[in-house]
DNA sequence: TTGTGCTTTTCATTTGATCAAAATGCACTA
DNA sequence: TAGTGCATTTTGATCAAATGAAAAGCACAA
C-alpha cells in the first residue's frame, strides 16, 4: 500500500470512558459537598474516594481544567474556578461513545425495538461495533442484573418492567425490602450522609423545572432509597435496593415523556418527611410513610406514550 | 517450517463444558422424575427443557450411551439402560477442567488463600491458564453475584460469608425475603413442583449417610428454598433467594468437614413439615416454622476446622 | 505529613484470523 | 405429529501481538 497520508497515530484519541465518568463524578461531588469557588482540589483524596489510582483522576482533572471549571493555582495544584451549581453536567462533558451506545441499547430494549433474546453477532452489525465492544456492553448489562448469558448461544435481557405484572412485582419487592431495612435491629442513621441526601432534595425543590428532563431527579431518588437501606447495616438489603434502581433506570429510559413537575415535588416532600421521621428515630412512622410512598408510586401511571406504542 | 509431526488436529478434544453439564442435568432429571429402565428419551424434549438446541443434547446423550446409562433401541432413538438411583453422578461423569478450576477458586477464596481483590494477570500464572479462561471464570463469579469488576484494574470478590457479621446479615436477609414470599398475595403452590422437592427430601432421609459428603444435600436444600420463593410468583424474590444460595455455596465450599448426619435429617424433617403446611394452605404456620428454621440455622456453628485455621 | 509532577511498570483492551461448538434446516421414519 | 440422523450455517471461543490505560514508585515542594 502507498502511504499518501502521514501515517501518524490517529490524532485526538479522546479521554477514556473511565476518565469521563470520573470527571462527571468529580463535578457531582463538588456540587454535593457544595464546595465554593477557590477551594483547592486534592487528587489523592479523589483517588481514594473513587477507589482508583491517581492516573485517571489526573486525566479527568485535566478535562475539567480545559472546560474552565478548574484552574491551576499560582504555584502547584488546582482550585475551583467557576460556580457549577447551575449548569447541566451532561452538557459540559462529552459522553463516551460506549456510554452513548449503552443508553441507546437500553432505550431500544425498553421500547421493544430490541428483542429480549439477542446474539452478539446480531448486535455487531446493528450498532457497527466490534465484538469486543458488544461483549463489554452485555457484560455491563449483566453486572447490573439487566441481562444474562443463555446456555449455548446468545444473551437474554431480563424480563424488564414492561407490563403491569412485572411492575407490580417490583414494587411489592421494594416494599418488602425497604421496609425491612427500616426495621433492621442494627439500623443506624448517619446524619452526615442523610444530610447530604436531604440537601440534594432541597436543591431539587428550589428549582424543580430543571430536573424534569435529565436524570437528575432519578439520581436523587435512587440515592434516597439506597441510603435508607444503607442505614440498615445489611449489605444484602443495600444490594437488593440497588438492583431495583438499575431496573427502574432501564424501564424509565424507555419512557420519553417527562415526569410532571408536581409529581417530582410531591415525591421530594414525601422523601423529606421520611427523612425527618428517621432522624427523629420514629421508625414506625417512617416505615408507614415509606410504604405509602411506594404504594402510590406503584399506582402512578406513566403519561401516554408516543402514538404507535401499544 | 518442517512438519515432522503429523499436523493433525490434537486428538481427543473431550466434550465441551456445556455438554458435560447437560449430561449431568439429564441424569438428575431422570432421577427426579423417577424414570425407570426402558423409558424412551426424546432429544427435542430435553432441548426444550434446558433451553438449548439439539446439538449439545445429542453429544451429552452420546456420553451417557458410552457410560452405559442409555442404549440405542433396535430401530432408532435411545432408552434408559440401567438404574441410576443409587450411583453418584459425579463419579460417573468427568468434570470439565473449567468446572474444576471454578470450584478450586471458590474453595481457595472461601478459605482466604485467595485475596479479596485480584487481577487477571495475577490469576493467569497462578492457575496456569490463559487470560480468556480467567475472564470466563471471573464473569461466571460475577454473574452469580460473587464478584464484580473494580473501576480501573482488577476484580473484587464480594464480602463473603466469613465472619459472624456477614453471616448474621445473610440470615436476616433470608428471613425477610423468604417469609415475605410465603405472605405474597399471589402465592400459589404448584403441587407438581413441590411434590418433586418433597420426593428429593424423602430420598435423602432414606439414606442420609450418602448425602453428608457430596453436594447432594446442598442441592436439595437450595431447591427447597428456591421453590418456596417461586410459589410467590414474584421473580425478584426468587432472584434474591437464588443469590443467597450462591453465596452459601461459596461459603460452605471453604468448610471441609462434613455436616453431621443428624443435622441433615433434622433440616429435612423441618423442610417436610413446612411443605405440609404450605400444601395445606396454612401459610401462617408455614411462615412461623420457616422463620424458626432459618433462625436455628443461623445459630448453628460449623464444626471445628482444620487446626491451622483461625 | 500530604500533595504534585513525572517516570516506570503492570495490566487489560483491541484486533484479526482460525477453529470448535451450537443452532438450524431437511429428508426420512415411527 | 413428533422424532431421528445428518448436513449446513451461524455463532462465539481462542490465541498472540500490538497498543493504550491504569497503578505504582520516586524526588521534591508546600
């Protein structure tokens, strides 16, 4: 072959998915801790918090410097350069192609475009990616309890939350597990942690409109339920709640319409009331409210979908 | 290169892991359905039952013919040739190297020889296998909820059931979930299925000695708890019970001593009593007994281990 | 001490070709 | 109508080499 092109390395191999993910989580962390402009940022601390080495953290911080969120101090190190409380994190950061594909698959599965049983070979041309990518994605679905390998050939997505039946089962399960968490003998509310959850809710209530579209509300909602379970001190309860959150994420990614603002506000207030009861130590009241909260949610019907849906 | 050797394919590539697994499950099925000598065997039916195509089923049946369990009929097709109720399935069938390695890893992890955090590169030389094999094994652990990928490099085994703390949490979780299953509004006992579980218990009671060593008792025990959950009609409860079974399997594979016979017999009888109550529709009594059964199990201390254990 | 900026080392992904195994289709039979 | 036996097609496992990314180490600064 003749080399008419400069056979240099392909330029601009962007940041790795891990780096992008870390950058996003760093922003979320800055917001959750309500760190102000000028605060110094420590790479080792972040590395510890996220369970990785400094290498990908440094790369993520570099991205944030490029975006103007951070800036180098006079001597060494970084500090926060701008207020990010108002901006949308997803708009600021590129999302990795892998992440996009993951969401796209989830959406197509939730809407039924993608069948329940799929083969790797079928997905490769469909999404125009190599087998390695397909497997990585499927493994991720599997790790989140959303898919599993079949014996022999192929993968199967879990019976998702389509149809009233599975939906009911999910809420029944959540009531069982989450209420049990509140009743756990070793229940111990960590004020620090719950306070953070509470602040996130108050942020939503201050500007509910901003949360209807993105997954901001989803994140806060999920962390509320997970944090309550965490107080039980029982890791299995936490895992169960987390998996239910994953399932709901997949289901809701198939619903295109936005949640009505009033709905979000009401849920927020219910969450805060439950937090009040928990922090006051009135577990029975908290449990009653949580049960009621979940039951209401299970009766909520999603807004009508696009016309061609069944 | 000169070809001094006959460059034929390596001989005797044994049966695939799937084939061996299917052969084992076919034997278990014959025993569970108590099919007698002479019964004809239908490959498509087995393929349907196990969710695979006829190809691996045929290979598995060939293995069983070789072992003398099945034999060809005069014209076409196969029939059962010998009574297998007394034999040990594990002795009859070879176990695939992959399966052996899986068990070995599980045992070494349960006993603490293998650290909680591992890298693929560390396991390759340790077990003398390629990276592909290591990944397949780790993926299997992950699928069973026994391990997960870490961000960046490496894998982490789940906090296993070592230490009183995790052990207590596990039983607490099981009580919550399994008792909820009995209380489920849609609870519906399938007599066919439960009868099969019952027969398996009676088989154990007839010859308890035979079950102390192998995993026969473990299988029956696990299927009892899983079957009860299945009657709830709630897939999430079933999944939760199944995952707890996986965890216990890993934990118990680290315990070398055998369970005392009396212990197995007592559990068997308790299981049967619970089945009686369930089939009689007395769910409250069933739940009370189940709760008591689990609580007792949680208080049971394993027999002393080999001396050098902590 | 704790953090930074760099280098070195280790680890895992990617890629493409080859091959084993599972799925599928078809002719034929009980 | 289901089942068998065999042939064909499809799927995914496997391997080594090259590349890219994360972890680990070190000197130095606040």
